[in-house]
C-alpha cells in the first residue's frame, strides 16, 4: 500500500483534520508505537493499516 493510499484511508476513517493527530498520539497495541513512529521506523504501511483496523472500527470496504 502506498503512503498516499494509507493517508486517504486514515482520512476516511477519522476525518482529514483528526487523522494526523490520531496518528501522532495513539499507540497501536499491535505495534507498540504510534502510526507516525511506525512510519519513521520503516514499517510497511499495509502492516500499520492492519494494526489500525484491529484497534478501531474500520468500515469493511476500507479493510
């Protein structure tokens, strides 16, 4: 998954304004870090997205 696709999905789930704040502040249980930290570490965006989906209720068409 491209990073732009990841952020598009985040915006669809959280709203454009809140997506980046959520990514900065919320620790993903599956990864033990925030979205921003995972991206900085080089974790594949597909893996990060799966962790987001596991933590919040994501519409099935976006999973």
